[in-house]
């Protein structure tokens, strides 16, 4: 079963020219894996279409490369091992990046959270690490990112899998939705959150579908945004990149002064 709600996602036009300029003056680090690369391709697409977006994107995690404003990014950890991504992000911050950047974020992949994931423990690991980094680098604005989703399984496929004692993609999305609820309850309205899952599950007209399986509810990636059920296609990456850019532009407002100060260290 599924139900529908309407969500109003902000567009690029919700950000003023002075806010884009502040973001362009920031040093940002984004740790990710493959879906992150999809999103950054979407950022590049949008920059070609919008002259107000003038970000320098560089694939690097070397502190010495961050001597000027940049959206730096690199792969972190290993897929299917979310703790390795948390640990790698902390290590990169403490290895020099934390003295250079003013905004930082790390993103899990959909394969990191499945039906077998201990969501409560993973979230506690994440929360502890972010608390440590916030105390260690008070000048950094840390942006929290919800876990990406996969397309919902429908028809007889999930029923047959359960009959054979196998888990389904819907079971995985239930756990991802649980983790995202924990993250949003902890940080929503208090610290910046890039709600990647919200973007992936919301259509261009604002329709967001919520699915039900037994007593559990979950969200799923819209088929229009993917060609393989998990990674983002052209439409999906531009849609999601819009939300990332809006989030970063808003996060850059209190970070601008601190970014410059951190860069002088």
C-alpha cells in the first residue's frame, strides 16, 4: 500500500545572488561514494545553466589543496561498511582538513544501510563522531545527510522473496527510513540537514509517496530519477543537486567569516 503527500522543495531561485556569492567564497569538503559523484555531476549540470553558480569543484582530500574557495570532495571508507566512512571522515578532518574548511559533510550510500543493519548502533556511532568533531572544530558547519534510497519493489516480487525467506529492497528502505528519522529527529531544525532521501522520494510536482509494509512505513527512490534502481540519472541528479546547493548556500551564511579565519591557520 502507499499514500501520497505534497512537499514543497525549494528551488535555486529561493537563494539570492549574495547567498551564492557567500557559498562561492567557502571551502567545503564532501565525503561520499558513487551516489555522491552522481550528485556532483548534477551540480556541474546546474552550473552550466545558471550563471549565478560559480563553484570550483575539485576531487581532493589534501588539506594543502584547499588554499582558496572550493567544493572539495573524495571517496571515504568502503561501501557496505558505514562505520569505515564515519572513521575515515573523522580521520580526514583531524588530518588537516578540519583546519581548512568551513563546511563539511559525509554521506552514506544505500548499500550501507540494509535490512540487517543495526540502525540504532550506527546512528549512535555517527552521533558520537559528529559530537566529537563539533567540539574539536567549532568553526566548522557540519551538514548532516540522510541515507539515499532505492526504488520500491512491487507486485509479486517482494512476496516471492519473503516466501523464500529472503529480504526485499523494501525491507532495506524501511531501515533507511528508520535511520533517517533518527537523524532528522536529532538534527532537524537545529543544524543543517541535506535531506537526500526527501529529494529522491519527491516528484517535481511535490508529490511524495509513502509506502506501507505490515506495520512499517518507508520512502523510496522515484523510478523517474534512476536507470538502475539506486544511482541517479540525469533528471535525478539535477533534482537532488538542487537541494544540495540550496542546503549549502544556507549553511554558508554563518560559516563565511569562520571559513576565512580557518583558512589562515
